[in-house]
């Protein structure tokens, strides 16, 4: 009995993600296609691989016994794909890059466009968002992040620093007065990232100063912080790159140096010899160096994690 690896990949994706729709998104296909492939595989095996309940699909004992082998097969296939993708084809081919929303929009996207303009044989795709892509599975070739990379066999390189500061609108300061760190910014309003973001270093810095301020909003994006501060509803910690260009905002004096976060690029070790990847990283490092004064106006030397 021969089994198609593509069908086994479907079973593995369902086991990983728990539903047909989530597995379809991970595989870049449709839910009906995933359902058909699963049905065909179960018919070929003459056994049920998943139990269906209100929460999705749960692997049967048979499926659980296959998972280690399927994971090993998938890891081997991904390794082959990475090595093929990294073959010496010169400065040509596709590069998939991921980044955070505002950093990708404002900083990374222009850098990538200039790189691709210089190398007509390269096609770059940028995906901005909060999703953490698995570089070992070639969900992306390069990733730009603030936090450290924890996946195995990845290489990371620090490419620059982004400084943050506390900002308020002129209208806000007229209504609430100048914030006083001596009383923990009592009587003032703040906006923070949503709780799902966990502890964020630059917000921990703000919390240590504004012990008596009131949090009026949690929201999951820096552009929303910018809008709230611009409209005068609250103060916000913002990247200087974004906030310094806003005529309605001004920095709030604080008794401690403003926080600085390191920007890191990560890629799988199998891709280290790819000419287009090496050239892109070198290009980005040079561009970050040119932007150093804009990204880190006070040239702080103690970046946060």
C-alpha cells in the first residue's frame, strides 16, 4: 500500500492545528481539499485518524502513534527544501520576509524595495504582523523581530536599535498639566499594549515611572497608540521614528533615559550560504546604519532585550 506524502502532510497539519480550516490555512489550501485528502487517507488506511467533537479534531491512538514519524519526515523534507532554496543561484530567486506591522511598514519595506530595485532577478515578499513564523519549516526566509529567536538552528544578527519615548499631545498637556514623575504621574492617562502581548520592555519602563497614572486603554498596535496620543486622549510610549514626525505631539521629560530596543534579523543556518540572503542582510545592515540617528535620536548605548 503506497501513501502519498501530501496526504500525510494533511494529517500532520490537522494534528498540529486541531481543525480542518486551520490546517488548510497552514497548508495554503482550502478546507474542502483538506477534508477530501483526509477522507482518502483514512479510506486507504481503512482506519480513522481523528475523532470529531465540538472543539475540532482529536488524533486517535493510531494517529498519535504516527506523529513522531510524520514529524521526522516533515523535518527531513523541510531540510531538503531549505538546502535546495539556498543553492548558489546568484542574486536571483524569491525571499519571503516577515516583520512587525509598524516596523515593517515604516522601516523594513523601503529597505526591501531598494534592495529589489538593485537586483532585478530577486523578488521579495514582506508580511507584516504579530504572527511568529517558523523559519525551520520555511514559512519565511528572514524574520525581523525585537525579541530573541528561540527556534533551533537559527542564526540571528542585531541590525539596529529603535528608541522609544513618552509622548503627549499639546492639547492633552494643556488639559492635564505637565506630568510629574515625583508623584508617579498621578492624574494622567496612559495607553498600553493589550495583555496578550505579555511583558514588553518599553512598557515596563513606563510602568515603573507612572505608578499612579490611570490606564484608559489596552490595544494591540502601535498605530492605535499613536492615534490615541495624537487625539489627546492619553499619553503613550512610542517609537521616536513615528512620533517625532507628528506636529501635535511632544516628548514628555522623564527622569530616566528613554528605552532602546534592538532589532534582530533571523534566518535558518541552512540558508547562510544563499547569495541573495547574504546580500539582503548586508544591505539591511547598511541601511540601518544610515538611519541610526533617526531611529535612535539620543544614541543610547544600553538597548533593552
